[in-house]
């Protein structure tokens, strides 16, 4: 099973800044997500690996 590093890519993938303070990067989907908007919990089953971003 591959190990997922708990670090952010540089640069981050482009994402829509919805203005929420709890935006996360998902290392599995390699995408930035917000729990307040759709799609947050459908990318994978490893929510504990999401990395909080402060925008």
C-alpha cells in the first residue's frame, strides 16, 4: 500500500476560493476541497489525511 505524505504540493492545484476558513488539500485526489460545499467527502475515505489550508 503506498504511503501518502502529509505535505502540500508546490504549487497547489488551482481551486476556487470560496472564502471558507476550513479548506483542505486531499493528498489522494490531489485536489483542494471545502466541507461546506459539495464533493468534500466523496473524493476518498481518508478524511483524516486531509491537510487544512489557511487562505
